[in-house]
C-alpha cells in the first residue's frame, strides 16, 4: 500500500480534522467512492491501532472504526 502524511492529497477540512486528532500519523492510500456521492475512506495507523474513517465530500466524519494491528 502507498502511504503519505496527512497534509497530502486530502481536502482541507479532512486534513485539519485528522491533524488535530492524530498529529502527523501515517495514512494509507485513501479510497474514494463516487457511485452517487463522494466519500473518502481512510486508514490510519497509530501505534498498534488502525483507524478506519469515512468522510463525505464536505469533510464530515460519517464512520469511525478501530482495530488492532
């Protein structure tokens, strides 16, 4: 998987949300779902945890799930 820092490739509102909560955590390549609406599905690793986040195109958090490495 490709990865990058939070400041790259994401809409500003999503980047700001993630920086406030995760700092400069490693982000795996986001997936964009564009069937009808645009969604950003993001996976972040922070320590031994993976955060699975889903945002709408306006940067509103829709889903958040946490799993262990």
